[in-house]
C-alpha cells in the first residue's frame, strides 16, 4: 500500500511539474484558438451566433456612425489578430491589450439590450447573455497569461528591477511548482 502512495506522489509531482512548465502555453494557445475560430466565423454571414448582436452593439456604441456591414468584418480581423497573437506567442502584451479592450466591449449588450440578454435579470441569462457571461473565463485566462508574460520579463536579469519578486514568490504560485 505504501508503495502505491509513493508512486502516486511521484506521478503527482511529475504532472505538477509538467503543468507548471507547459500549462501557461496550453492556456494561451487554447484561448487563441477560441478567438481565431470566433473571428473566422464572422467573415461568413450568419455563421457566428454573435454577429447580429455584435454589429448592433458597435452601432449603438458609436451612435450609429459605424454600421454592422463595417464593424463585423473589422471585429473579425480584430478577433483573428488576437487569436494569432496568442497562438504564436508573438507580441503578447499588445495582443492582451487588444483582448482586454475587446472584452470590455463584449459586456455592453448586457446593458444595452437587456431584453435580449436576460430572461430574468440578474440571475437568468438568455443564450446570448450566457454567451457574453462566459467571457469572464476568457478575461480571467487573459489575466493569468498577462501575469505569466510579466513574470517571465521579471525573471529576465536584464529587465529585473532591484525589488522584483521571482515567479515563485508571486501570489498563487507555489515555489514547489517552479523547480
């Protein structure tokens, strides 16, 4: 029985170490795939379930100056750029800023079109509302990715300020996870 416990502990250590080394890249890539996929759908009329609501939201936010025929393709390019930046790992800070700007706009239909996003405010969202609320997970993932990007630059001795903390000492990162 003790040997099984030691084996499970060893496996857990190996998995934890592997996840610490690769988890951030997996998260970044998977979020990138989601953005790229959703962006590509917007290039094809009626394929994206968010297309109509997104176009009307941008039109409302711009006081009718930007029509959906213009905003939806621009949004498609924007989402694809975010996706490619996350997938490739290039220009991550700029990509994440683009993502956070985009995400700040995605929440606005909850307030601009409450009759379409809430069956019963504030606890029963419609399918469109649920589609928007799931963005909380994407924003949280973006924050974790940003912290990882920032931590990596802090670990670079050429960029380390005198009082910088190591990745292992950041809140939420156990030193045992960073061998």
